[in-house]
C-alpha cells in the first residue's frame, strides 16, 4: 500500500469516529417491513414513506427507525418562530 493511501485510510477512520462531520441531505432507502417492502426517502428535512400509515400520519415505524439509526447524522429540524 502506498504512503498516500495509508494516510487516507487513517483519515477515514478518524472521520468515521467524528460523525458530526457528516450530515445527510437527501437519500432513498428500500425498507423491508414485516408485511411489505417500502420506499423511504429524506429530502430537505422531510421524510416520505410509501406505507399506508405514513400517508395518514406523516410518520411511521420505518421513518422513526431510520431516525434512530442515523441519529445525529440528520440535520436538526428547522424551528419556526412562535
């Protein structure tokens, strides 16, 4: 392994431990639920899910699970002034 690559591997290890460096802006996930497969997406701070529960409630077990998995890597919700 060349010395340049060794340095990049070490930097990658450090970055992986410093999770605050990365924030997801948008992505799509194929989610295998108990009863069906769903498509979950996140864009501009907004979740979407193809499941029926999400359509009526704006959240579901699939989006909540991904929030738990990704934790601090998601942007903070924008608060609106009262």
